[in-house]
């Protein structure tokens, strides 16, 4: 439900908030009596783009915080038991016994109606982390592995998780991006959008098939535990966060990208568009002129041939004369024929007396 609300928020909140903020900004920054930029003017549009970019970036940061906050409200089995990621089986059993003594329904009494549910949750967490294969699968696929009753080995969990979770997810995501592209949506940054999608898919496959955590995950967890109060991440938590952020970033980029492009390259693109528009108009006028000239030529030709209509003998005679003219004109225009004719005339005048005229 929150995902649909987030998408609805992306649809209208940035524009609405930008309009309000721009109105408030003009009220504070422009003194009374001074003219404000008129709606639709270059200055007004530039201010609107800058404000909208800031609003979208702030909303993007908020959605990132919200995704992390929602994930922190769903603690892992390690947090519930109060143990580290490197805890061994003996430590897990010992910690569960102490927590069971505190939260067992018989100990809590009637004043804690949820104690039985929490106790069963602790029992499930302890059993999962004590089983090597289930622990491996839990760290990579999350608590959903509890429902995978037919899986028992590493191979079973990885195969089921990849075939039923990762590949279908990215197949649907790729189809969605492709369909939106067919309808003209998400055109900006199309190459990088596909690159991010493929990179995330490869990243997930890499994470879930490794026997240990990726090195950079250990580096991030070490930084979080040393310098912040944020709990360390498990691989499935990073994957879940990355999926949520990818959708948010796609939507954010589809709105910020065109604004940045217009803001920094608007003048150049406007000039290019004007040149293309002028070229198309000139080509259209040239085409209309050619069509008009062709019609005039056809009409003049019909007028010249009007005398021959209905007279087969005159038409045949005209065709013969035209054929003869074309042949002679082609022969005379040929460079080799002209050279041979010139040489022949030159030789015939070599023996003529001085002042003689003609070719004899």
C-alpha cells in the first residue's frame, strides 16, 4: 500500500509543492511594488525548474530515509536474540535460554498476552540460526525461507530462491521498463536504467551464491557499528533496500533528468529545434514550388500536343522526327564523335588554296 501511495505522491506532489514554494519565494524575495516574473516567461520557467529539482531531490532523500526506517522496524533474528552475526551455536542456545526464561508464557502470566507469540518467534529464530543451511538461506533471502518446507540443503534454498524470487522479479521489472518505453515513458536515461537493472540482478545473484558476506558489506557494517547507532545489514536487507531504492530512483530520474537537461542545454536545443523547423518549412515550400512547376509543364505540354490529338499520321510523323532528333543530338553531343568530325574537317581543308571557303 505504501508503494502505491509513494507512486501517487511522485505523480502530483512535486509539481504542487513547487508551485506553492515558488509563490512563497516571490512573496519573500521580491519587494512590494516590483514586478514579478510573468508565468511562462524564461525567468519564471527557470525558477520553476530549479525549485522543482530541489523539491524532487528532497522527496527522493525522504523516500530513501523512509525505506531504511521501515526496514529498521522489522528487526532481524540476530537483533531479536541480541547476538552478533558471527555468533556460534552454543552462544545462540545460551541466549535463547535466557530470553525464554524471561518471555515464556508461564513466566509472563496473564499481564502479557503477546508473550506466547514473541516466545514462538524467538524459538523460530533460534532454530533457524542453529541450522547451518537455514541460517545461510535466512541471511540471503530473509524470513520467507520459513515457508520453504521442501528445502533442506544449500543447493535447495539457493535454487528455490533464485528461480522463484530473483529471476521472476527482474523479468517483471524488465517487462515493465520495456512496456513503459513503448508508450514513451522513462525515455530519459534509458541506457542507464537498463544498466542499473542488469547490475542489480547480477549483484543479487552474486550475493546469494556466496558462502560469506561480500567484502564491501563487511566494510559498511563495520562503519555503521563503529560510528553510528544504525544496526548492521544482512545481505537480504541490502537487497530489499536496493530494490526499493531502484524504483524510487527510476521515478526521480525520470522527473529530474529532463529538468536538468532543459536547464543546462535549453538554449542550445531551442536553437537546434528552430533550425530544424526552418529547414522543414523551406523544404515544404520547395516541394510545393516543384509540384506547381511540374503541373505547369504538364499543362504546356498538353497545349503543344493538342494539334496532334486524333491525327494518328501526324502523331506518328512527330514521333519519328523526335526520335531522329534525339539520336542525332545524342551522337553530336558525344565527345568522341565531335573529335572525329573535327579531325575530318581539318584534313579536308589541308589542300585548299588560300582564301578558299567551304570544305572543298
